[in-house]
C-alpha cells in the first residue's frame, strides 16, 4: 500500500461559480483559477499522484496549457486515476477536509461523494469528505479563500 497527501487553496471571487467536489454550490462568490478551481478535487488529485510518487497536479495538468481553461476537475481526477492505474496502483480510499467559512457545505457533501465515487468508479464507502470552518481566523476564516486537504491510500493491483 502507499499513502499520499494533497492540499489546495483558491481565492473566492465575485462572478465565479463555486464548484467543490464536482458539485455546483449556490453562493455569491466562487473560486478563482484557470480550471473550474475545484480545490477539493485538486487536493484529492495531488494525494493520488503523491501516493504513487507521480509528481503533482501542476506537472501533469499545467495551468499554461490552454486546454486547462475552465476544464472540469472531474476530468482531471479521471486522468489522474488513469496515471496511477498505468503505474500499477488502484485507490483503496480517499479522505478529505474542506475548510470554508461560508457557505455551509454539509448539505452538499453527499452529492460531492457521489460525484467523486462515480467519476472514479468506486463505492461510496471509499470516499470521505468533511467540512470545517476556520473559526474566523486567517484568510479562509475571513471568507477570502477556501482550502482543502486530502489523503489517498493506494493498493497495488493484483
Ligand atoms: Mg488548485
């Protein structure tokens, strides 16, 4: 088995859709980035790549690539899974945390788990997502950014 860690942070900006875990969330502001800026999926991708020692998201999906503009991070998640499969690994489980002051994310977590499980062809029981606030502290707590952390356990393919 191998374990990997991932972390991501994106600023919140007006006029952007808020997409986390592949789910569109009703909110006045969204995450700023070249792709859909889905911080949760970016953290998950880095955890998967990290567990297989395959580098990081920026290396495989560079922001300088015009094809990355506005791309759904669910597609990047699937491509990352193809990379780890090609290296002889499959996902055991993923655990993650989203840190956001607003909006309240708990109602969206079941849909996020569904999206990730479906994109990866895994059972829901292998995908965990928690949501926390930063208790008013730092840029996340002041509502200027959203962060995500993830770990992924990979198992060697039989
Ligand atoms: Mg990112």
